[in-house]
C-alpha cells in the first residue's frame, strides 16, 4: 500500500462529516455572540510563573504565550509552558543563539544537568541498545531500545497527564499489575504480540513502555525486571556514540560541517541544538542553522545590491546538494529534500515565504 | 492601539474563517460529538479574551489548533470550566455520530472499514497518531504539524514516516478486516458532570 493509498484510507475514516455544518441551525452564530458577550482581558497581569526562559528571537511569542496563560487563568484550561512550545520563530532569523554556559565542568556538565530531570530508565540486559532519543531536555521525550528484531520504546510525560493517559489505555485492554524499576505499573495488551506498561508517576514524570516488533507476553514479562533507573553518568554512558548530547554539540557540528561553506560571521560555537539527538535530527538542526544564515546573507546582499555577496551565497546554497551530511541523511527522511528545494529557490533568486518554517530557522 | 470595534471585527472574521476547522478538529478527537461544542467554545473564548494579542491571520489557525490541544487535554482529564457556553451548539451535536446527528445517511458498508482504520489509529503512539491525523484530516504540512505539536519539522517527518509504516502493518492490505474496534481515538468517556 503506497503512502497515498494509506492516506486515502485514513481520510475515509475521518469521523467528521462536512455536512454537519449545514445542520447546526445557527448554533454557531449563537455561540459567537455568547463568547463576545464575555468581558475581554484588557492587560496582561505579569509574567506567568511557568514561563520558561525564552531565547531572544522568541521574545514576541513569549509575550503572547504569557498573555494566553493569563487568559487560561480566567477560563481555567491551559498552561503557559505547553503553549510556549508552540511558537513559530519570530522575524527575522537572527542566527543561532548558542547553548547556555557550560560552567566549570565543560560540556559534560551540560549533559549531566540535562538528564537530571529524566526518568533515566535503562534495560540492563545484554543485547539491548539505545538507537533513538527524542526530547531529552524537554518535559516529555522518547528513548528507543532495540535487540534484534524486537524493540522497546520508553516515552516519558509530565505526571499531570497520567490520569488522562491511564484512562485512555483502559480502552486498549484491562490493566494487569506489574512492577517496573521499583515502580507500580500496569500492563496493557494491544494484541498477542504487542504490549505496553505504564509506570506510576515519579519525580514529575511517568513512563510508558511500548513494544515494537513481535513479542510474546512471556518475553515482555522477562524483560521488565531488567529495567532499572540509572544515575545520570550511567545513563549518559549508555547512550550510543552517535547520539549527540549538549556537551558534544560543537565538536560534532564541526565534524559534519567539514565540507560545508560557512556564512560570513557564522560561529560554530554558537550552534544551538538542545537535548540529545540522533544523527538525523542533529544534522537537520545544524544544516538548518547554516542554511538559514546563508539565506539571511543572500537577502541582505540582495537588498544592499552586493552582487558578489549574492553570488557567493547562491553558490553556497547550491553546494548543499553535495554536502555529505545531507546525503547521509537522505535515506532516513525528507529534511534534505526540503532544504535543497529551499536552497535552490533562493539561489535562483526567489525566497520562499515558508522557508523559516520549512528549515526550522 | 486599534479600537475595540476593530478587534471585534477581526475576531468575527477569525471565527467565521476557522469555526468549521476547529469543530472538525474537536469532533475527530472527542468521545461524544456534543463534547466538541465545549472544546470549540473554550478555544474561541481564549481567543476572544486575548483578541488584542492574537498572531497574524496567516498563523491564527495553527495557533487555534495549539490552544485546542490544551483544551482537549484538560477535557480528557475531566477538567472543569468556569464558563458554560455553546449549549445550543451542544444540543445540535447531541445524538451520537455526526451523520446521525445531522440526519445524514451513512452507508452501512463503509462503517466496518472506517472503524477498523480508527481502531488501528488508536493503536499508534499518541504523537505519531496526532502527526498522521493532523496531516491527513486537517491537511497540514509537516512544518505546520510541527508548529501545532511543538516539535521540529524534522521530527515530524520522521514520525510521519513511522506512523504510516506502523499503520500499514496494523491494517495490512485489507483495511476492511474489522479487528479490535475502538470508535474513539484517544479519548475516554468524559466524566465531568453535565
């Protein structure tokens, strides 16, 4: 089944029917009037306590998120910290903002700090390897373990979502009690070969394990006792060498940018990649920042009528087709294709309006 | 500073342009269609209260989806609301499935297939499912999905590829096989009082 066919099947299963709109009998207009009769907030009462430190280029959106948080206080629905993650970058792209100061311990201290707040569960049994990490420095994330044809994905979430997720999983199957890493857990059965275990919250997060590949329940039960909480150093050491942690960002960036022309004023030490990333994610972050900076340079030079600089930027952008890191990434996802499309358009004299979103500038 | 009337006019425009999309978003993700009325009311109430500070028009729909996600999360947790708006809309949506509520014929043959696909979707990881449904149902591009979910576009593309692969495995080449059916993707029956 092709992607197109699959998408069509999913589209056919859409629970919403547009015809519904024609049967509302004006209820939507009534709602509009009801909403507009509610007093608006006239001012923003100070920063929300949950508001995370924001990078300078995101300041405008931080203001809005704070404002929305204030609205949420009134309606009692949403928190500011989650909204802050939904920000598109503000204009203009001002270059990477750099990592926080590492302190006396250098990059490794950054890494230790980054994993301090994580559940840090590892499968302490021969044969299991970490292949993928998402999140890591944020409030939720995923770490994937693989052993032959079987995999086990551990996803952690903020503890406030536990009840929601637990109730949702009750739709999957009846829970069966288990103990994982010393925590009470519930095992859910998706099928005879697919299982999950949800641990009760601890230290602000809860963890859900989910099988990948074909498992038996006996195999799943046999692995659970080998899952244990590790200290920060052990956890970091268990990550495979290709996972780039904050302490290694600059060294790794320098490695993958060897054949990439650097935009004027671009400092590898200012490359900004939060969390732990596999090579694909890391490559996307880093090449994105370089390309965004080249596009900014092209726009500057074009405005200034600096033909030599325009040509240089266009040539650098065209060369992206040959950047080793992008070609290495190309089998795994579409980011290189998007980058090449944008780079080609800019080099051809037209900056796509969506380039910042497309590249993550 | 623009006048109150300008803000009101803009809000009316935003509401008119986005009501259907937000209702669809909510209907797709709640257990009972009438609950979509609460979600839509809450989302637009947040937007109305902050009408003076909303993002530009070309960013507003993604922003509303982002708000809707938070409202839904609260709804799933049985969260309570201070306001109770949209009662009439709730009544219009009451009655089970959308086609039934709207008096629209729903060809019976399609139902098992749709339910089987929804059951398979329910078995995806939460983020993978949301990436796929925002792509197919809401018609968003990866960069837009990324904005709504607070992920990078690169992560979204990877997740989308994984979600399709997993869904393909789950439904096989015969999506008509009903399998284990869930009519709701992520949402337990709401517990909050009516």
